[in-house]
């Protein structure tokens, strides 16, 4: 978590403005050139807090925080030394204590039950929405989190393939090792359970998988019939 030292009124005049992101390198090393980097609003930054993420995907950890705070994301245009326009996406106007609460709830798994109320500046517990009711007994179903824009495209039939990059951290989720020959194969699923975002109230859908392919480190789930949709 970083605070900007920018003297520009639109930045300096924003209370509780923080950059929230992750780095695989040391924080000090990452921000050394902040004054020349649009990501940091072309100004030096001050480190407010750091957290070491273990036993969890750091990028997903970051995405959950950003998802919860989407309503208070700073919308600003920044120009680099050559006059090229940039729109940094990791700055949020939120009290430090709220971010600490979000992190704590991510750690204990309860964040799915909460939303951020920017007017009251607090986390509010939300009622869990109804789940999918389609009978999936005997089916192999893969649950995936997805952004709203892609979810909507799938529901209206504009997006027929869902892609997932196979990384070291997800290798066993999308593939398996056959002990008979020692080779790795794609896991085959009958359907995808798609959930928007990381909240309990996100839209959900069950979509049949008609084919699964692998190319250049990416699994392609070719989608067929929409079996059920539950809207928030």
C-alpha cells in the first residue's frame, strides 16, 4: 500500500488515497523510479504498509481487494514525460482501516459475505443469494470466477470459448498426471460453473462444455448450452 507524494491538487487533495498492488520484487526496488512512472502518478510515493502473501496466488489476492473497492477506484489521467496519456487503475480512495479489514476477511474467507459501502465507509454484510439448482449429479463441473463483461457475453452467446492459462499454481486444476504412462493430460469437464467476481451475490451460470482444447499454455473450454442462470 502506497501514498502519493504528488503536489498536484487533484492528487494531493484526495484524502485516504492509496495504491494497492503486488510485486514479486522488493517494494523499495519496485518504487525506485516512481517519479517517472505513470503507474505511480509520476510522483514519489510513500510506503504505508506491506504484506507478504504465502499459500495463495498473489495476483488473485490483489484482484479480490480491487473487486471489493471498485466503487472507490480513482479515475484519473496521467501523462508521462513524452506526453502519452495513461490511466492508472490501482489507486483507491478508502480509509486505511477498511483495507486492513478486507485483508483480514480475505484471510479467513469471509470476504465473500461483505461489500464496501463508500457513503458509510464500512464493510456491510450482504445476504447470500440463491445458488444454482440444476442437478449436476454425475457431472464433472469446474467452478471459475469471471468478470461481469465476459459473463454477460457468454450468456448472450457472443463469447463461446472461455480461456484459462495453465500456470504452475493451476497445473493440477486443469490437468492431471496419469500414473500408467507418467504423462500429463487435460482434465475434462461436462460443464463450467461461472461466478462473477469474488462475492457471494455475484451472477452465476452453469454452461455445458462441448469441447476442451489446449494450445500455447492455454486451455480452451468451448461452450454449448446455458443450463441455468442466477442473476444478482
